[in-house]
C-alpha cells in the first residue's frame, strides 16, 4: 500500500513539474519571438487630429443605432401565444422535460 501511495505522489509531482517546465518554455519563446513595439511620442494633440471627419461620426452613429435595434429585437421562438402551433414532437418533449424536472424537485424535497 505504501508503494502505491508513493508512486501516486511521484507521478502527480512529475505532472506538475512538467506543467511548470512547459509554462516556462512558452514564456521564454514568447519573449524571444515577440516584436518590439516602437516607443510612442507623447506630444501635443493638434486641433485637426482631435476633430473627426463627418463620415466617421455618421458611421459611429449608424453603428450605435444598429446595436440598439439589435438589442431591442428578441427571438420569440415558437410559442402558442403567437398563434403558432407546436409540433406534437416538441410538445411531447417539453411535457417529458417538465415532468422529469418536477420529479427531481419532488425527490429533493422528500430526501431533505
């Protein structure tokens, strides 16, 4: 029994040592292969650069309006309130799902 425990501990330790070695190798590779970024000059912002062209402002406004419209639009799916009929296959599946969840919650309450 002691041998099994010792082998398990050694195996687990080797896994973690291997993971740490891989992590270190990846870190070294990233540092060696990463491109150096050119330093950015910090200078005064020109008035012309601060003003956006009208076409960019229109594009931003269009993007915002589309995002708002997409957020308001919801997928209603097939619900009986919309006047759509559900197929018997979907109805049977939903009934089975509701019944199974009811049984699970009933078992949980009874077991507690």
